[in-house]
């Protein structure tokens, strides 16, 4: 095979072959007036060293010429040199196979204007955007000489455009048309390096952070303040049922302790830590957890509203007014108006002749009363505490066990035990005295209780020196000297011990009792004669 795939055989080239008629790189110059493609070189084949121009005319006879459509034309009229006559499917005088001219290829942009071979050809490389025509090896331009200082190492990669190093780019027209600007290799390397640094740096930072958090959560001590506070007082309300972590969260929210874990650890370390109760505590900010636990165990920190056993409702209302800083009588008016909406059980409703329908349901305990609360809120909390206690004791089930008809009567009896008993040892004996006097077969007092406490409740007093004339003249239902049986309702708020004593009285036959010292000592008797002896002892004091 020769250059461009041309073979040495006798097979003629197709007229549409772009190298058809090419005389080779060493062809002679064209005749005057002729214009050839491929840099002006003639495109006629050579055979045995003969060129087209050197072929004999055989006596000067010229062969007829045909155009692209097979029509004869006169070479004198066209001014072009004659070519050997071509016969369809035959051989010409030179021994080569004749060619039939073909019509222009519809898809060939260069075949739209057919021109006879040897005639003037259009210059297909004359446009600005065309690629330059191929050059023969002997005619190619030598490589340009390199300037001094040229570095051959730059040929391996795309060269950096002139001016990029100092921030000035080479003008576009000097780079050649159709070439895209080449990005700097230094810029690409720098960006890649920065990405790698950020990725690895972020990963290392994340590992370090989570590692520190793991160590701190597993092994490091819980954050804790030092000392007993910064002197800034703060009031913290601990709700009912709160335990270690719950209390710790409340203290942390108020700024008392630094962390919940520190408080829980300090509470567990204190032998009395588990005895912390709900309530309102006055503490300081920034206390160590240990000092906070110690202060909460001290009565000095308690800021709760304390209701003592046996306290009458009138006194409780006054305490609530004072704590909430409202006008005197505000809470009592709320109680009288809204007692049915405070949560009383059904067995405590609709009892006639009551002085106060809430009496006996403001359970003695410690209550967290904040300055933002309303009287109704405090009353509702107290009634709720009483309901919980009475349900737990089973008042609604055990009344019949002691000879009473209802839990209301049992609560009333417990309030009498609380009011008349002077010491805890007296409560069960006092409960037996009540039940023995209520019996239908009681001939000693004929079912009269004859308790001074009921009359004092009626009068709102605590007088132990009451004349018989005064008592016998008053027929109020709360006067147990003139009315048989129990008073209409409780006369105070009994505590745990009085309630338990009412549920479990003694069975020793006690019928009478006298506070012989007038204050703390109560003595009991079974007969009226024994009672008179105790009465004389009282009068002697």
C-alpha cells in the first residue's frame, strides 16, 4: 500500500475519491491557467513515469471532453486542456479503464457543482474556519526554533498560558480559534489539597469531640459548683412525688446546682437524702450539690405552708390569706362559694346544719404554696390530699366496723379524738369513750357525748372553763351537752394518728376522761364515781 491507501493495481479510482487524479507529491507544475486543489499540485495519476501532460496526442488529435452529465463540450470554448476520451465501461488509448462521470452526491457538500476533471476546481480550504490542506513531507514547514530558556519539561502537560502566573491572561486572539482556555494546574492542585485538608480535619475534629463527650459522660465527675451559694436567694417548689432526678432538674432550672447528676450523687451520699419531701424551699444560687442537699434537710430551708393536726378551717383560711398576701377573709369566701367544685367525695356532700362544709378536708400536712397561686388552687390541693388519705385508710368501708353508719360519721369522730386527746397515748382510749357513749344502751350519759370541744368549735374558742348554765342554755346542734349523738360534722382536721385511733379503739370499757392538769395530762374512768374523783383533782389544780 502506498500513502493514503492508494494501491499499485490497475483498478481506476472513483471520480468522487478526493484524491482522484492526484499526480502524487512529486508531480510537475500545472499548465498555465489551471488551478488545482491540494496546494496547486496536479491531481492526475502517473504511470511508468508518465504524467498526464506527457502523454502523446497521437498526431495531435484531441479527445473529446464530457461534462458531468455525459455531454460533449469543446475544449476550445472552455479554455481548458483536453483529456483522454473516456468511454463508458471501455478502455482508453492509455490502457486504463474509462470512467463514467457521476452525478453529484446529494449528501456531499462539495458535489453540488460538478466540474470536469482538469478544469478549474473550487478552493475548499479557502474559508477562515477550514483546516489547512495536508502538505507533502518535503514541503512541510520545519519546526520553529525554540527560544533561549525553553524548558522541554513543559511539553508533557498543557502549558500554562502566558500571563497566568502574574494574573494577566494571554489575549484570546493569540491562543488560536476553537481552543478552550486551559485551567492552571496549580489552581487545581491547591483546591484538591484544600478539600483533603478540610475532610480530614473535620473528621479528626468530630472524632475528638465525640471522644471527649464519651469520656466526660463515662468517667469524668459531674459538673458541680463549689461552696454554699453566691448569696442570691431563690425559692424552689418541689412537686409531690418528685424523686432524686426530678428534684435535681428543678434545682438546676432555678440555678441552684450545676447539674442533675451532681445532685443525685450528693443525695445518695447523704444518709438522710432519701427523706427529702415535696414543698417550697428557700435556697441560694450556685450551691454545691452536697450543700444543697444539706440545706434542704434543714427546717431553715422549708418555706411550705404547714397545717398542724386538729387545726380548724378558720385558722387554715387565715394562713392561706397571709401566704398569698390577699385580704383577710378572701380564702374563706372562696371556700363557702366554691366548696362543691374542690373535689369533695359524694359522701361528704349535702349534710345539713354544717358550720363549714370543708371542715375535716383541709388535711394537715406541708403544702408548697407559691406567691402566684390562687386561694382556690391551695384549697383544691388540700382537699385532694385528704381524699387520698381517706381512700387509703378505707373510711368508706370501715365505718360499720366501729358501729357507725357512714364515713362522714367516722371522720367526725376522728376530729373529736384529735381535739380532746392531749397525747398520742390518749387517742385510742378517747375513741373508745366516744363509741361507748354513742351506744343505745348507754345509761351513764344517755348517748350524750358532753365534749367541751364541740361547744368551743361552735363559739370559735378554746375555753376549758365553761359554766354548766352557759352550756345547758345553748341548743345548737354542735353543743353535745344538749344534743345526743355526734355533731353535724367534723370540728377540725384530724391527722394520721387520730384517724388510725378512730379506726382501732381500745376495748377496755372507758366511759369518762378528765384533763386533770388542764393542759397535757388526761386521765380516764369507767364509772361515774371514778369520774367524780378525777373532777375533784382537776378543780384542785
